C-alpha cells in the first residue's frame, strides 16, 4: 500500500534515494556502520551479553533484512517528504 502511494507521485530514482548521484558521497556510511557493528559486538562479547542468533537460517535473516529495508523506505520516501511539507524546515522534520 505505501509503495503504491509513493509511486503514485512518480518520483525519480534520485528522489527515492536510489540514484548514483549521492552514492559516492554517502558510501562512508556503510563502512562506518560495519565498524560500529563490530565495535558493538566486541563490547557485548567483553561484557558477556553477546549471544548467537535465535534462528540463523536464511529465511530468518532474509526476513529481517527485508523488514529493515521496508522500514528505511517508509522513513525516507513516505514520512520525510510529508513531514518536510507540513513543517517549517527540514531540520524540524528530522527532529
């Protein structure tokens, strides 16, 4: 449903955040996320709270990845454009 609502406006690939234009400029975020994830796992291991996945089969992991991508899509392409139109500034929408 939300995908249909977003696509009904006919946004460009760049508007959806899927274009090449901003990819190089934001590629550092992927590396930073990996480093922070590793640091978090090392801290969890050190304090004794690191545990294995509940169910580490492909279906479970793929479902988690798809749910995460959907949440990011909702935030970036559904809620943020609406909030920036309603509120006075982009900073207000982010807050």
